[in-house]
C-alpha cells in the first residue's frame, strides 16, 4: 500500500489536492475554464500560504463509485475480481495517470497524508462551494455509466474502518468547510 499519493494542482489563488472519485474531473474542468490550462501547474510544494483544499467523500459511496468506474472502463465483471485486493495500490506510474488507468477504489487517506490541507469540503457541499468560488457548478461524471453491483456491503465495510475513522474526524475538525465559512479564495 502506498502511504502517500500526491496530486496537487496550483493556481495563483490556491492549491487543490486531487482525490480520484471526489469530483476532481468537474473541479479540474472548472479550474481550466477560470484560470486557463497554462496557469495551472502540478506541484508537490506544500510550503505556501495559499489555501490548500480537498474534497472528501463517504468511503463506502466512494468505493462503489470507483469500483463501478473501473469495472465499466475495463469491461470486467464483478464476479471475476477479488474484492480484497482492490483497497490498496502501489504508487501509480505517470503513464497510467495520464491514461487514467489507476485504481479508483483505493482509500482517500493516502491523498490526504502530509499534504497539510487547510480546508476539507464534503462532496455533498461541493455544488455550493463551486458556485461560491467558480460562479457555477459542473457534474462531469456524476452517475455516468453506472452499473448495478451485487456486492456484500458488510464484506466491503470490513476494509473501510480506518477510512471512516479519518472521514468522521475530518467532518468534526475545524478544517471542515461549511458554506457559512464563506469563500476561501
């Protein structure tokens, strides 16, 4: 398992920590629209005074969304995979990142480790956050190509205890953004 996955996009105003299956395609598209592709850089520099934000999502919902996406993309049936092997991954190779061939079921925790996020936005609040900061919202992949998965939720939940511990602590932390906190950039 990788203990840190870093994918940070930076503009003149902020740094955004991309976490797959947490609205990152919609957010990236809005960033390109507002700032222009040439004004967005990939960085690993976390020593800045700019706000650094990330979107977090309920771990089970995120897992199912990621599994759905991966199965559909690679035309694989749920019966043909070993569920136990899809909760972790090695650091993705740049080639696979570019092609989008990464595990969309891996925990969101490695994306958050040591990235010093200053604001966490729950995916359920993403629409209002985007309207406040980008003057519009976008749903690039929401419910796209969704297939019904016959999967044992209790079996999956065995692997998500740590994810829920972190997620719930984030939601109860002073770094958790709510619309009443206003704009961050």
